[in-house]
């Protein structure tokens, strides 16, 4: 998607072009858009179009489509304390991750009950949407419900972040980031492939961002893959 103007927003229907109240307030009060200013809108599934801002959005170009990037990149992270979960989701969205999965590990300190699972997923989904607007994404990332280590390691392409592992590779585009206390002995005994994020010990949230940057960078050919080929 080629950005137009200084703003991007999401709408339910690219033919109707109706903004919700929160987005309109952000565009008017925060970004200071005025009638006639350019912006882009998307339906979150890769389809987008150029518009002009005003009391009603005015289409200023045809509906276009961005193909989904391949392979789909997923970063799963063990829950962390405070508002750092929101920060992780925000940055993963900005970097271009396609699926974001919070999960609990054996050494997870943070636990969500049933009520918190629903409320926090709604909040993280909103954070991802706002970050996608800021970063001009045509595709909204999927924020999955709270998962478990056991569920994630059974998925194709899964790899755990661990010092001493191999380099990131698009052959394994589902990165699992452990909790602040690290992986338990039982989790290590599963024998998952390991991916190194460098020689130093990273905070959990830093590791999530490093994994996203490495995998998305390989996919967009920012640098060469472990096999010596771009992307």
C-alpha cells in the first residue's frame, strides 16, 4: 500500500467509507485533518483505497489490493507484567507480524482468569488496530486468544527463542518467546528447534521484538537468510 497524506484508518466497507467515532476524533483532533486532506482507508484484509477527508469520506481512487505476505509470521509471547503486553503487541504490529499469540508457560508469573482473558484480548486487539493505523498497514494482524506452550509447540513451523540456537529462518516462521524466568526443564525436554536472537540475555519483551524484526526482515529481503538467499 502506498500511503496518501498523513493518515490511515480502517472501515468496515470500502464502498460505504464510514469512520467510527473514535477514529474520526483521532483524525480530527490528534492528526488535525481538514476537509480535502488525503488519507488511505483499508478493510483490514489487504483491500484499500485513497480518500479525501470531510464530514463524509470521499473516494479518491479505486479499491486496490495488497497480497498477503508469505510466509505468514507469528510471534507468540509468554505474558509479562503490567502494560508491557500492550507494548509488545503494538511493536509487533508496527514491524509487520501477521499473527500475535499471548500464552502461558510453566514459569509465567502473570495469569489471566476467564474474565481477564476476554477483556485483555479485546484491549490487545484494539492496540493492534491503532498500531496498524499508525504504521499504514492494509492487513490487520490477528490477535489470538490466550494459548499454552503445549498448544503452540504442536503447530507447524514453531521454534523457541533460546541462546545457543540456530539463526532465524523463514522455514520456521512461528517464534515462541519464553517468560521472564525462562523455559522450564519440562519445556526444554520437548526438544523443540531453537532460534538464537543474539549472544546476550534479552528481556522478554525485547526478545519478542527481536524475533519479529529478524523474521519480517528476512521476508522483506532487508538482509539475507541463513541459507544465503534474500528473504
